[in-house]
C-alpha cells in the first residue's frame, strides 16, 4: 500500500469516527442500528468504529430502559439490549476565547459541559506576547486538576483575519499590535496538546450547527456582535469561508458615507455604530451633552459603562438610552437587509457577548 492510500484510509476512518460520534451524541442513548441508519454507513463499519471508540472509552454502553419482554406471569426476562452513549468524562477540552478586551477560558468535558471557567480583562493595545502569557496563565488555572493525558486538545477563538491552515492571526482591526502571530504553534508548544484556531464569528455558527442538526438543510446568517461585528454564512451545514480567512467583515461595510472614521481606515462602517466600543462611545458622548443622566448616576455608583447597562436603562424607559438602542437597530437593520437580499437565508441569528438583543 502506498503512502497516499494509507493517508486516504486514515482520513476516511477519522471522518467516519466523527460522523458516528456526532450521531451518538445527538441521539443518545441509541442503538448501533440507528447510528448506521443515521450516518448511512454499513453496519460492519459502524461496529468496527464503535468497538474502537468503546475501547478508548469515548463511548460507553448502557442497558436500554425497556426490558426485551416478559413471560405469561408478567416476569421480565432477557437481558436488556445495550445502547450507546458518549462518555463525557473520557476527555477534557480547553476552549480559549480571545476578544480584544477580554480572555475567556473554559474547561469542558466531551459534551461541552463547562467544568472550570476563567476570565480576565485585557488591554487590546498590549503586545501579543503579554496577551498570550495571560491566555496561558488562565489555561493553566483551568487545567490545575486535570491529567494532561486526558486533555484532548485546545480550541482557540480569535478575532480578526486568520490563516487557519497555518494557525496564524494575520491581523485584527481591534488589536493593532497583532501582525502575523503564529498563535497556534506558540500555544501548542506551551500546552503540549493539539491546538486548533478559528475566527470567533465562525465558531458561533459551528456551535449552532453542533446544537441543532437541522442546519444541514438550511442557510443561516449568523451575525455576531462583540467588540467588533462579524457575519458567518452556513449553507447546508457548510461554512462559507474565503481565501486566507478574508471573509465575514460585515462590520466594515459602509452604512453612512458621512459617518465617523473607523479603525480600519474607512468611514461610516457598521462597526462605528453597533460594536460594543461604538455603543459605549456614543453613550459617553451623550453624557457629555448632558443626556443619559441615569447612566451617569449608575457610573458614579461604581457601575461600568457597558452596552448591557445602556440596554437595561432603555428597557426601563430612559429615552436617551432608548435612542441609542434604536440607532443600533436601524444600522443593524440596514446591514442585515442587504445580506438577506444577497443570500436569501432561511434564518438570521444574532448573537454575541453584548447583550443588546433578546
Ligand atoms: Zn471599518
């Protein structure tokens, strides 16, 4: 067998393993026959891979709740058939979310139940070395009681443009010091386990797909509102990604030709109206004009000026804060309307770490 054939058969069995794991996760507890039906794989292939996953303890077997039958006296007989489920505790995963102003680290099991969570605010103008050091410190804390053998890998969510093949963060408008940083290799060397990187906007779509298998039949636009704004497009379960990660930059589409200067060098970008920093800047400007006095009082009481606070005041009936929220809605509406005309999606999902939508 030549090298290419070995590579192909490895790849096929990896892909099939993932398909089977995914099917078990969605249907669990479930039977081997159901997994074969769901994945379209031959029963013999399913049996082989399931046995392998059972020996690695990634899957486990549980007796079915209903016994196989009972005799005339009503006495139950027969061993209940065995069903498959994911052994969530078999492995641990570390998820690192790098946002320009915050790092979040979660330790999870195989079913993404969060077992440990660490978070720290950062200065987005810091050198990459300092920020990576903080990431490693938080990951170290999350992994304190974890046997490294049990660690399956680390997934890193990054803002900005990436080269996902090379694991490099090419640039990020909101973190100007980051230029071609080989973040995957740096973290891999320090943590000693496989590391994968992806853009945060795409990971939101990946999670949608993971949590709802019906995405395989839909076109979804996923708008992520965070420090910046991005969009991810998933068509029939596949992410549309551009060359070298240059995609999803809806935040830098122009919605007002006479708008403010944007950090990207443009003018009137969507991000200058709806990003977390733009919302906060707008509120600060209004406070300066003698408006949004409720916010000022809250800030004097020690509360941080964050988008969540502005939204809370708008909901309570503060007219100035309501105006800010209306403006956000207006510009988001323009951008989303354009995207709907382009892609005719089945649904638009708005998500993010700024709690401006319900
Ligand atoms: Zn811009």
